C-alpha cells in the first residue's frame, strides 16, 4: 500500500468515520447531499480514482490535479 492509502485506511478506522452514511438529512434545514456529491465522497473514501490524472483545477485553473482531485478537495 502507498503512504496515502495507509493514511486513508487509518482515518477510515477512526471512531465515527462512517457516520455520514447513517445520517438522516433534513431538506428543510438545508441538510442535503446530491447523488453526485455522495458518489464522489464514497469513491474518495474507497480510494477509487475519480477523474483522469493531470487535469487542471476547475476552480483556480492553475494547479494540476491527481486522480483523487486532491487540490480541489482540500
């Protein structure tokens, strides 16, 4: 495993790391998650590449992103 994979795996084992999967969201309080957001978070947490490598950041248009969109996520 890579250093990144080891780090993510350790984070996933932490208490309450998966609580977002069990949360009941209330639209009236502005608590909602789109299908795209949910799938992106799930792929990120399962370490499944989200996008092709070496894309430009869609926000700042300056930085290159890796397959996990690290620049955009953080």
